């Protein structure tokens, strides 16, 4: 049905990964879809951009774009809005004058990894991570924002048996919360949330990703490949002059593009998850496959209606709570290690870790920046 790609997409894994992704978000979190009327597209080829996150003037996440690039019309009072997506420059829209918005691909300057001529088949990746999480009722909002430095060790060959855990581990964190609840407004640097950090759950793809054959055909300038599913486009692969990007819609083959995991119903945490995207951007090259070392950025977006009594109780609401999550990972450094070096580095977890923010990371929107500054100021005053 999909000649030369799904079987070739050494995500043969694509199906397995997508179902695994559905499974893991099922035990987590998350707004019901509304009529989408505005659209975000690539400025170079005008293809739709999926999984772009939308922030309003107060810094709250108000939605994500679907696989066709559309998103719900936003009231004029919410402007200026900020739109972000992996592989693209941040876009700030001051006022709602258009219905279609163009995003420009980022020009990356990350250096190529040089492999020393020894048996070094463990790839160590260091990430700067931003994590946004919000819960909203008709009257109240809780917003969490976190920054992390994290690392992982990825075996790059079958004989690279790594004694440590190859999953992402957090090295250092800064966390903030803004509570606009029951007529009060407070901020803290020591938030308490009922949900786990997505950084400890979401793993960027660590498989080789073959380039679609159509991308190599002479004269083909429209480098866009899509895999349709029951309820949407399940996989979007695209390439421009700067990046090779894949975006997977975890709910594209579900009925009505939503799932409501039954185990959560049993414990009073009923959720109707209606959006779940994983997007990864790689440095463009002319080879036939993309490897983990080529990864530049990755993100996951999740959105749902929280209908369970304990979720609604948190905001004292009789109606569903809108839950949104965005996790962004940016590569800071990459290196190849031998198994012995990797084992030693994993065993001796660094303690003197400093935050390193790549130049391609967009600035915080104004509302989030103010939240961070206010939280830090209040925390400082509390120590005096």
C-alpha cells in the first residue's frame, strides 16, 4: 500500500513506535477539538506545519496545529500570539490580520560529529529541554514551566552493549509554576503537580531513518511525503534547505482522532486525548539515511479533556479541564564514546552542571519570562 517506504522506513518501527507512543500517553494526560480556521505553513514550500504550539499574550498554551496546519481561531484579545515548531524560527503575530501564517526554517550551525578511529559506538547526546504544562477551566489556570539539562547514551551498533540505562536522564532542573486559582494569583519555584515530567518519559527516536525514495528523484523539488491513516495524516516527512523533519500523529489511526484509556476511568482520572504528535528535525545532508547523530531538535505535544472527578476537583470545576503539554529538546553537544568510557560517564553522574542554551532556541515569550523573573525574585526574598 505504501511502496518502498514503510518497510523501508527503518522505523518498520514506525507502527511499533506509534502504538508505543499511544500506550505511554494513555497512562499520562490530556482539550477538545474545535473548528480550526487559521493555518500555519512553511515559508519556503508552503506545505502545512503540524504540531506547532500556540501561546497567547498571557503565556498560556492555547492549542496546537493539526496535520493540515490548521488551528482554532483565536480571539483578538489573546494577541499577540507566539507560534513555535521544531525546525522553524519562532513566529510572533501581533494582530489577527491574516488566516495563513508562514514560518521560516532555522539555519543551523551545529558542528559535525568527528569519530575518532577507535571502537567508539556509543553516542552521547546532551540536551537543553523546555517543558510546558497547563491545566485550564473556564475561570482558572495552572501553568508549569521547567528547564532541564539532560543526557542519554545511544548504542549505534548491535555489538554496542551498554551497561547503563540508555534513556534520557535529567542532570539539572529549574521549575516554575503560576497558579491563577479561585481569585488568587501566586508563583513558585517549587511546584507540586499530579503529573510526571514528560522529560523522563519521552524519548527521541534513536533509529536510522531512511530518506523517501521520491526525495532522490531528479527534478523533485516538493520533498514532502505523507502516510494517510483513518483519522488524519499519520506520518509527515519533509525536507527543505535546512532540515529533514518527521512528524508522527499518534492518534491518526484511532476513531474520531481521540482515545479515552479505560484504566484511567477506573481511578477517576478519565481523559479524552485528542492530539499527540512527535516531531524531530535533523541536519540536512545528501546521504540515504538519517542517524541519531544528525538530530537537532525534538518535541512532543499532547492535548486532552480531563473529565475525571479528581482532575476536575483540582480546579473545582464541573466541566472538563483542558490539559496541554509541550516538551522541546534541543541538542547541545554530541560525542562518540567507547563502551568503557560510556559506562564510566554513566556511573559518575555529573554534579556541576550548567545550563547551556543553543543559539537556535527561541526566546521565552514575554509572559513566561515575567513568570520566571517573578518566581526567582520571590524565592530570593523568602531566603532573606
